[in-house]
C-alpha cells in the first residue's frame, strides 16, 4: 500500500512540476485519467511481486498496465466523473 501511494505521489508530483513550469493547468486537476492509471499500475506491480514474479517482470507488468490505461484514455477521450456542486 505504501509503495503504491509513493508511486502515485512521485508520478503526479513530477507531472504537476512539469505543468507548473510550462505555465499550464496541471493534468491531475483536469478530468483526465492520470492518477488512476498510476494507482492501477502500482497495484499491478505489487500484485506481481506478491505472486512471485521477478522484479523485472513485475516492473514490465506495471509499465504496460499504466501505459495501456493512459494511452487508451487519451485515444478514446475517456475521463473520470467530476464532483459538481449545485449552485
């Protein structure tokens, strides 16, 4: 659990720094599938390690899962629901 949280914070934190330096709204604050892909990829990594996979194959599983989710979200314009306050 801690490894997944640290991975998400590292991935999202780096993206926020990139976007702030580029003077853009951070991707994490938009509706895009960004942090969710990190969480799922980290969970795949930890799950693969717990099932006895080697470090290299667990890493590859994590990278492929995250990449497929992120690229699929970009390709098919998938987004997460947002919370809307009634005014």
